[in-house]
C-alpha cells in the first residue's frame, strides 16, 4: 500500500505517535494502489487539519481496509484503546445509510440525523463520516448516475446539515456545493456561469474595498482585521429562493467581515464604513443591541460601494466571532428555522468545541468529556418501513404503539423488537426496529395505567388510555376499579383495611367513587395503599390527650428503629408471624424475657395474645433511623416454566431487595409453581414497587405479601 505508507511518513500523520505510526506501517503491505486506498489517503488528509487524533485516524484506516482490520485489528486495539468504539460507530452509521436508501427516506431526514447522533456513542465518528463522504462526492463523476444521485441525496439530507450544525465550515460548503451540483446540475451551472463571468472583477473589487476599509480604519485609530467572505453557489441559490430575488439583486455576493477588539470599536467601524459609502437602510441589522434568539451578535450592513456595486459588511468583536463559530450561538438554528432539545444541543456544543479547539490549547479534559456517554433524553426507533419515531428515554414498546397512532395503541397485543417478541413494558434502545402486533378489536387494559407495572412511561400515552376508559359506562368502571384495587391491597396484605378512612385525602365522598377514579387512572392503586398505611399509622399513634408529659418537657425522640411509649432502653424485635415493614401501623407486646415484640396492627397472633394479656400491649412508633431494613415474606404463583426462578430473582435484584431465603414447590398436575421468598426491604414503598415488578413477569399469576 504505497500511498498509505507514504501518508504515514508525512507530516499529515503528526497526530500519531511514533509507536502508533510504526504499528500501522508494520501491518500495511506493499502492493498496487487501489481506488479505495487513494480515497482513504484523501480522507486522512482532510481529517488532519480538523484536529483528529491518532485513534480517529487508525479507525478510519481499519474501516476502509477490511483485510487489514482482519489481520491486525486485535493487535492494533492494544495500541489504540478507544478505537473499537470508533469502528462500531462507523458500522452503526451504515444502518442509517441503508435506511435513507429505502422508500421512507423522503421527509424523514431530520429523524435519520437524530438517529445517527443517538446510536453513535463516540462523536468523533462524525468527523470520519463527513470527511469520507466529501471524498466520495469529489469522485462521484465516475459513478453510474443512480449511485451518484443517491450519494448526493444522502449528503444533502444527512452530511451537509450535520456539518453545518457542528460548525465544520471547511467541509460544509463543499459538501453542499457538490451535492447541489449533482442534484440540480442546470441551476448549478447557471449560477456558476454568473459567478465566473465576473469572478476576476469581483475579486479585484473585494481587494479594493478591503484596502480602502483598512486605510480608513487605521486613519480613525481602530485596530481591525478585514477579510473577504466568499459566497458559495449553494448558499447563493438558497438566498435567491428565500428572498425570491434574481442573482443581480443579492447584496452579499460581494462581502467582507471586520473583526475588532470591543463593542465600541464595532460602532466606530460601522461609522467609518458608512462614511466611505452610502448605506442601504433596509439592509442594516444591529444584532449587538438586539441579539438573535440564539444569542448571535454582530452588525450587518450593506452599502453602495465603488462603481455603484453593492457590498455586504459584517462587523463583530473577536469574542463575538468565536462565540458564533463555537456554536454557542447555534448559528444553524436560525439558518434552518428549527429548534432542538436540550440533550441534542448539548451533543452539538461539545462536538463543536472539540472541532474548534485552537492550536496549543489543553484539550485532554474536553476529549475525556466527549468520550463519556453524552446521551440525550430521547430514543430513536424504527418502524418496519424504516420511519424514525422518537420517544422519551425509558419509553416502552406500548408507548411506541400509541405514538404511531392512538388506534394502534388501543389494539396493541404484543410487540417484536428486531424480530424478537418482547413484553409490552420492554424498553427499546435507539436504532431498534419495533413491530407492533395488533388485534382486530381495540381493548386497552386497565393495568397499563398502574405505574408500578411499567407499561407506559409517557404521559401522552397514559392520557390516551384514560380517555378510552372515560367513555365507558360507570358500572363497568366501578367494577374494574374494585378489581384493580382489591388486587393491589391483597398483595400488600391490606385487603381488610377500611377505605372510608382515605376518602377525604382524594376528595371523594363514596368508596364507589374511589373505585371509578382507580379504573380511570386518576388515582393509582399504590396511592390508595400508601394512604391506607398512613391512616393506620396515624390511628395507632397516641393522641395529645394521652400524653402525660408536656411536649416541651419531653426529651428528644431517640433516633432508633422503634420508639416504645413510656419505656426506654428496652430490647425490641420484629414479630415473625406478620413481619412488619417500615410504614406499617404497628403495636408492641411485652414478652417474658425477650423484650417487646413488634407486630403489624391487625395481626391474628397479636389478637390472641391481647385477649389473654391486654395489659402487655404497648404503643409503639417507628423511629427515625433511615438505614434499617426489614424482612418480609412474599408468595409468588405462576406457570411452571424454564427460567422462572431466574426471572424472579433478577427482578428482586433490580428492585434493590435482598433474598434471605427461598422455598419452592410445583403442582405437576396443574403446571403451577409456588415460590416463597423471605426478602430484606427498606420500607413499604420499595415492597410495593417490587411486587409490581414481580406481577409483571410473564407467566406470574400473583405476587403478594403473606
């Protein structure tokens, strides 16, 4: 590979350390140069001025030379530790290119751009993709017309907008111009002829204007940099389209930019320019006094210059120029007329800072930040036809169904992700292809609204389900709400509690109204359970009339597991019969020789003890120690299947609980498995969430506290 070896020896490979260059040279075999190798070397030459590091260059080489990657990939991975992520990113991008070539590409460009940024974990990959695409466009003349047009469309839809957003101006203009040249050849040639006819005159005109401005600024004592601002063909055409004017009426085909030290100098320079030539009032914009919404600041004016020709002049400070070029001003947003989410903009800002890093600046911290997961708060998924659907991070396949269409969500019965059947609470990741399996009749399920089940993460989806149930008659809603609530209270061992006690909390008059509210999703079953616990706890607490000590005289409550009224430094223990958990209403029983045994209020064993020895019953409260944990027995019944126990223990581990003991048995005649766990949990809330996870496991019929 003579061309590659020559490049490795050149100054352009300075980003590689001597050891890295030697490692690559060692694996590069000599042979006749190929078109692929020539394009690779041209790509590397584009990457070097953009500040690409050794890993970026090595990943570009190995991606474009598969044979070299097979021979040397493992060995080079030790020399370039971050290279694997760069290679994976380039391979992931191929998925976006193939999607763009499908029938759904039209009108889907923004979704594909967002998908690309979402599936690429190392944003340095974007550098490689843009440079490689520009090289391919430069050589597109040799391709058959269908391939050439497809390449140009891909560039116009994906690469050029990304280069614009990321501030890679060196590549942006050429990508846009070349894509425009192939997609609209006649228009491109017409504008090019208009430019070429006057190119020499225009360049001479610009140089004359720059010299006059420099002289006038120097005479006024203003230190400034004056530069010509070339206009590219695609940019000229866009402005002609936007303003609906012919070429001759564009004021900024001839343009200069003045950079000064401070704001005062900006207005002084503006006065100098206006004293030289007559300004065009309608073309003056003061974005310093009134910045654009994206904080872009500059003075824009147009004047009638020498020979009666128009000239556009931009005036800004060096700081303003750097601010705009770095992307904090988000120059692309007002150009494209769109908006972006905070997470998406954060990716853009980090990338632009890397690309615009100045020579000699310390950028190790910046690179370290870029290599971390800058994941935005949305995921980008694909329909079977290749359309991009975005959901909030944590969205499920059921959310996806409702995002596609409300009717699709109502009729959803299952889903496939990348061809594999998944449960409805499955959370796909960016780049996954989701297929919704639907029934003929719309039948949403009420447990989709139970937050603990995890079916819906989007408020928009939940509102659609609620709307469906609001249309049903009251009797059906009341019956369904009763079933949902009784199921929740039973699994939390609260089924004997009085619901009347919590009606005021939800501003309801009757228990039947509470059932309807639960059915419609306006009140969650877990909210009712929590309210019942709080009501029981308040009822068990002593009233002020029972206190014999003034609140001011009472010593501070000990920061311990329990507080036993009227007794200090007494041994306490949790009763094994009912295993109370923090948040339960509790009562103490004074035993002989084992201190106070703590029971749940309503415990049958405690009732028997109290009937025999009522004088031993003591008021007890939970203490304030937050780090305590409690044992609780949980019963799970479900279909006897392979991996059931593994799925249960995984759910328990994900819920943050610990397994203290487990016992299982199987009813072979009915094919039902029964598993009893003794778990360590922090409080009632953790227990409730855990029972919801266990109930959501496929094949589980019930999971409840015993």
